[in-house]
C-alpha cells in the first residue's frame, strides 16, 4: 500500500521512498506526495530521482484496488530501489490556489 503523503502535508515538495513494484514503465512506491488526480483536480507532475538521475513522471494513477499509486516513468526498476521524489511545485501550488477559489 502506498502511504499518501499529500493527505497529511499539502505543502510537501520532496520525499524519499522505495519502489515496491514495477510494471510496463510504471512504478508503485512505498510513499508518495504525487496526487493522482480526481474530483476535477489534475494529477501532479514532477520527477523521481534514482541515484541522482532524475526521471520525469508523466502520469500518476491509482491502482485498481485503490491501495497503490502508480507513477509512469517509462522504465523498469527493481523492488527496493530508493527514489527521491520532487513535485513540480509551481504547478502544484497554482492548482492548489485555483482549486481553493
């Protein structure tokens, strides 16, 4: 199950996690601050860095069972791989301000 960090801290910009599953270029993480979208709110954008190499997150979605958040990065990763997530903060903040109006 992915711990959804955005539920407790909407202003979180970066986080550390581990890959718990990988399939067809999508990664499920142990923790995530990426919002998958819903309720009229678009999904977050940003990057996941593996060993300092940033990979662009092109999509975020909730798994069919609702337990995991999947992040599309376009390559595979071994379970247990450490990642550093970085939200596109200007984009997230603009959405937060717009959504609150």
